[in-house]
C-alpha cells in the first residue's frame, strides 16, 4: 500500500535520521573548476564528471532497479523506496509488478534527446528516480514550469500540478530543487562528446511537445526552484550512493553556488534580445522542401536558438544557423524569415524576409545526360554590355547588361544593378527537355541579390540573399519539361544587387525513369504490449531502390534504407495497420505491402492474498513438534518449535541443532502460490539460515539480519498453480533460532477479461524438456498464446506471443531458474524451468 508522507517538515525530518553517514567530497575533486564561471566553469565540470561507470537498464546483474533501491531507500523502512513525485513509500522489491509497483522516471525526459534507455544518459542514476506508475505516465515528457491544475491520482492528491493548455509539469515543493539540480547535471554531463547527446536547457516552452531535439525547459523556472528548495540531507546521501556506483557526482548538489556561476541567476535580469539574423540563403529546393541558411546572431549572454517563420507562421526552431523546411506544396512561393532567441527567451526582430518557390514536380530522371555551361566562351570586359556567344554545348546565349571581369571559376557573366535593359542571360533552344537544373552564383558587391530563373517562361525559382564574394550552389531544381526548352536568368528589379552566374548544369529527360520498384513482402513479429518489429523483403528496381516508407494507420512515420523497423510507444491491446512502400530516386513508388496486427494485453495477475498470523499456535517455552489449524483453515505441521518468543504478537520460533530439524509445513493450499513472504527475526546470537520450499521444490534461503531486528523476506516469486504446500526448514544444525510471523502468500485467481479462447485446458500445457538449453518447446501449446518469462528475482526477462514454431528461444538467458507465465484464454498457467 502507498503511504502518503505528509508535508515538507516530515520529509526533512526523515532525511535527518538517515542512518547512512555522509562522506565528504573527495579531496581536489573540483580543483580544476576553482575560480571559473560561465561556460568555462561548465566545461571544467563536464571534464570532471564525464566518462562515468555505466549500468544496464534491466539485467540479471546490477542494474538501474538495484541502484534505485539504494539511492531512494526510505530511511524509516529500508525495505521501501520513496516515490519521487508523490513522497509515497512502497515496497522496493516489487519493482514494476505488472503495473502495481513502481517504475523508473527519467527526470530529463528520454524523448528529448532520443536516448531512450540505452546505457549512458538513458541509465544515468543521477536523474533516474522511482515514481508511481500512473503519476509518471501523467508527467510524460512535459517541460518543467509553474502550473495551475492540481494532478489528482487514483490514490489521492499528489502535490503536483499540470495544465490543460500547456505541456508542463510542476512537482511538489519538496523536490523542485532536486528536479532543477538533476537537469543542470544532465546539461553539463552530456555535451555531445563520445557519442553522447548534446543536452541543453532553454528558457522557452518548445512548440513541439514531443520534440526529439536534445533540449529541456524551462531554465528560469529551474533556477528559481533551485533557489527556493535548497539541497537537503536526503539529496546529499543520494549523491553519495550514485557516486559509489557510477564514480561521478552531481556538482550542483556538492556546490549549489555553481548554478548561478554557470547559468547567471539574473541580477539584473537579461532583457536584451539578440541581433536579428541576416543574409538568408535558400538552396537544395525541391517540390516539397528547401534548405535555409543565415549568418549567426550575437547576444550579450548567448544565443540558444532560432525561430523560422514561413508565411508569417512559426514553422521550426533550431539551435543551428541552418534548417531544412519540409512538407511544402510544389510550385508554390513562400515568404521566409528568421529570428534569434537567447537563454532567457528574449527574441530578436525578424530578419529581412526572402521568397522561395518550390519546383513543380519532384521527379528526377536518374539516367539523364548531363550538360554544363562554364561560360568559357564569354568574353565581355569590365563594362556592362549586351551581346551573344556560343557556349560549351553549341547552344547560343544572349546576355543583357552584363560584364565579364568578375569571375567565379574563370569567365563569368555578372548582371548589373538598376540597368536598362535589366541584367539577364537567355539560352537558345535546348533539345531533349530539362529534368533538373543547378548553378552557382555570387553576390558581387554590397547589395543583396535577387534574381529569377525561368524555363520556357515558367518560373523555376527566385534566388535571394547571400553575402559579398560568397559562392553559393543552388539546386538541383526539379524542372521536368519535355521537348524544346529555353533557359533565362534575370534580375528581379532595379534594386537587385550585382550577381555573377556560373556552371549552369542541367539534365535531359531523354532517359527519364518511370519504372517503380517491386512490391516488398511485409511481416510483423516480436509483438509486445507497446512494441512490434516490421520486417520486409528487399525490393528491386531498374535503377536502384532509394529506400522504404513506413506507414502506420495511414500516416507516414519514417523513411529508412533498412528492411526492418521497430515500432515503439504503441498502445496496449490496440489494432494497427502498417504499410511499407519502396521508392527509387525518381520518386516512383512500389505497390503497398500491408499487414494488420494487435498489440498484446498486459498479462493479468489477479491475485488473492492470505496471511498466517500464528494466533492459533500455542506452544510454550520448550521446543516441540505438533500441528495446529491456522487462520484460513490450513493445517500447519511444525517440528522443534516453541511459542514463547513474541514477534508482532504470537510467533513461531524454530530451534537450532534440533532433531528433528526445525521446520514448518502447510497442508494443501488450493489455488497455488504465486508469491510468498514473511516477517522474521534472529532470536539469539547465531545467524539464521532458513530454506524455503513449495511442493518440495527449493526456492531460496533466508539469511542475514541481527539479533532482535525485524526483517522481511520481500516477495519470493514462486508461480505454482493448482495445489501447493509451503515448507520452511532449517538449513543445517548450525542455523540460528529464527522467529517467524505474518507468513503471506498470494494465489492466482481467474480473470474476467475477454481474450482469445484456446482449445486446450490450462493444465494440459507441458514442457517437452526441462532443463532447457536453447529452446523451450511445448506439448499442447497453440500459436498466439501470450507468454512472460520471470527470473527468480521477480524481473521480466522476456515477453511475447508464440509464433508458427510454437517455441521460445532461450539462448540469451543466463543460467538459472525461471517462471514461465502462459496466458491461456482467461487463465494463467505457470511452469517452472531450469536454463542450463
């Protein structure tokens, strides 16, 4: 059960009584950071904490689960962890527990940087915290900022706030500073080196809630939270525990003053916007996209990003002075402008806008002949004149108000500014059509250029922007006009700056590719509750397959050159229609390969709990053997046990070195045993060693503790269905006297969910061999059955659905004992197997 920890005062009091002794910061650990500030300090701290020891997210060896049980241990109950956003205390060993336990929250949302749960940022315990599963789901990938709508969980008030209109999350006051210092750590530790993401904090709320960009918000709010909620002992202890595993520390916990030295806490506030971007240039224009670049802006503190506006509407944000705009309409003119944003959200005025026109059709013939005009025969001097010449491909060119003494590569016609006639260049007839067109240009003097390019009087593109003496490659533009064509370049108006044109390149349409790739064959496998893998056969093409489009429920979500794709973040028990289309460089699409599948339901674990309190056990102070009827009508047989040593009330104590050996065994329990746990205490000075059996199968040995201390075994995963008998027995004659109470077990009950019905009875499913080496094979199993493999530590190590082979590969499992949980219709059958 969740226990609500009430208020900041109680949390601080609990932190003060943590039994761990806090170690001092290692000598000279931050020596290289002394005397620094700003980016210089941040870089020094990065070097100090970079390259930590990494642990897996889930593993049979030490993993994130194990570390969080130590870092966030409840100081009042060492068997529990404190859930970060709510302060609730829950049993640590249950972990996820089929959605009834807790999970691992990435405080820096793992989607913002797209690092997932891979080792590194995805498993860095400095920002991973235990959380309530539903609260964690509600937080999702929201930015951190002040909110107004209280989030009420099914278990009651949580102290957290969210918003119905903005993608934000405000945690309870007791951990606001913790959140801030964890995000400051992440932005310092991960700087894009050694394959790591380059994480940055921004002071605005990004427009894309699920952006994979490596950013998180909101910086000014995080600084305020850091100042409002100082470091406490719980946070210091946590830093020490993480350091003991990873070998690196959170510098903002050890030295809270570093926050304002790195991020400038704002006295006085920064109100100066960056300079506006300039020299916008559009290149690589297609029918649906173009690339945009500009000269970077400057700021009194630092520019953190740019906003790109298309036709007056915010289209994209980026941290770089360039971006690709996609999803446009062919043959359409767009007005584009850019503004700069600094760390606290000050936005510059917008740049001078430019017009960009997409090409008419995005079909590029791959086998075309290529022609280049280098203007080697152009011979005008240093004055603007009009005339003609025969070019490289026996094509005549007429030029107007052009000069020849400004070169890009050798001779280059340069259009004049404000001349009459306007500066222009026009070809004679080009036979064979024009598929694609590209060229180089250069702004010759200080005035920005603006010129238009036509084929057969049809506008292909308008080129604007640039900087003096900068050579720009424009195109290729998809023209795709058949028959005879003429090319024309001309100044846009009298204020258009002088521009040099060179290396005009075009392809013919003589060998246009109109043949589509062959249709792939699609299969969907490895289906889980939230993921599935799409695999398809390679397509062939007369020229070559460029890639594959992946479509889910009618929406294209990706393009890939691979023949497989993993779908993630799917909904449980939901039907999806997926498609794959092969495409070539000419834009020809294959026929669609279509498949439909449904994600799995969570394997239900509907249980009933029973507790034996030993209230009916009535032996005195000598060790005896006998039996009694317990709390639930179960008869318990005991050997060498006494009843005068109380522990949570009446308890049963097994003796040391007795004959017969101290033991306790139940009569038959209907409904099986799924999990088993009990309270115990070492009665005298000798350490306890008690073995646990169910149906005479060994499961674990309970040992450890100290005289008089109260312990609990935690949930022992058993997974026995049908009839079961529990047996506890002293390991050997040197096993110390042990007091036992509150022996608790759960049984699996039938669910009422509507699921696929199978012909066989639940008890008919059997393993063909046990132990197994590489493959689990079954007697009476059917395709489509859901399964889950659970280790003896209670961790799910594999989950899926039986395919055509009606078998499960186990070669990747470590040696050991496992529980196989099979969902058969509305019932569960558990089979225990050994992996050699």
